[in-house]
């Protein structure tokens, strides 16, 4: 997602002190959307050297709380992080390999889905995950069947 502010400016704008670890985590999320905390840590380490897993978790939690990253957790999967926020998009997840991709909102205005009975709730977001097979896994499956 294109940002109007640089990562350090985004942190300051949200009242978060700028550190090398936070910047590395932000860049890792941006360059590797739908990554786990472990993968984000690996990429951050290549940029700044040592960074603890706890520091990555703490940073991701803070960035999620401030709305700078989005945490999604498909069923039977570890949490995934991305920096595409505030647009109420949805996700496609491959049942075979776990590949996750963004898909624009179903239709209409945010939250993009209207429940039959809101039960008194004011709904501002819908989180949808579409499950299936990605094109690579589907091709492999078709090749095995021929």
C-alpha cells in the first residue's frame, strides 16, 4: 500500500518513538505482506542484525493497536501481518500451501457485507476469508491426476 508518510514519520505521527527495530519491522511487513512474526523477524534481522522475537511481537502488537499494520489469523494458521489497512479488503487463502492474497471488498460500501440481523450492533468492518486452492496447487493437483 502506498503511504504518504515515510515509516519514521508514520511512527511519530502516531506518538510512537522511532527505533531501528520498529522501522525494520515496518519495512519487513511492507515488503512481505501476509507474513508471520517469524518471517518478519528473519527479514528484520537481515536489515539490522539481532532483534529478539519478543521485540518483534511487541512491535507488531503496538503497530496493530495504532492501526499501522493489520493482523489476520486464518483458521489453523499463525497470525499474519500486512500494512494494507483502512480499506476493509478481504483475503484468499490456499487450503494446500497457505498462500494468502488480498482481494478487494466484496461489493458495496464498507463494511461490504450486510448481515441479515445486526442484533443492535453498529458494524464498521467485515473480515472475510475465501478458501480454495491457489493456481500453483491446482496445477499440481491436476498434473497428479493426469
